[in-house]
């Protein structure tokens, strides 16, 4: 009856996996940015040096978060295609 469309269970599993990926991405990105924030605070940087450290921390945190999200979703896709 479905004719190749995803079942409700598959849609729910995909939603859970997306939320898991987002939550773990934030959980990994937060400490990365916290390190940059701590460096800025403890080294008492000011002006462009402070802005540079915080921008670098934000970019690194975004990269780590995106990496985690892509990794989780790719793993889910591979397992789904293999029938697991």
C-alpha cells in the first residue's frame, strides 16, 4: 500500500536521529567555545585579539558541531540502507 514511501516508524526513527544529532552536536560544540571563552578571560585579551579568539572559537565550535551532525546522520543512513 505504501508504494516505497517511508513508514511512520521510519519517519519517527529519522526524527529521533536528527534530534540526537543536534543535541550531541551542541554538547560537543559548547566545550569548544568555552575553551576560547576561557582563554579570552584568563589571558585578559582586549580589542581585536579578543574578537579573534572568540571568532576562532565560534568557528571551531560550529565545525565540530556540524561534523558531529553529519556523522550521526550518515551513520543512520548507512544503517537504514543496510536494513538494520
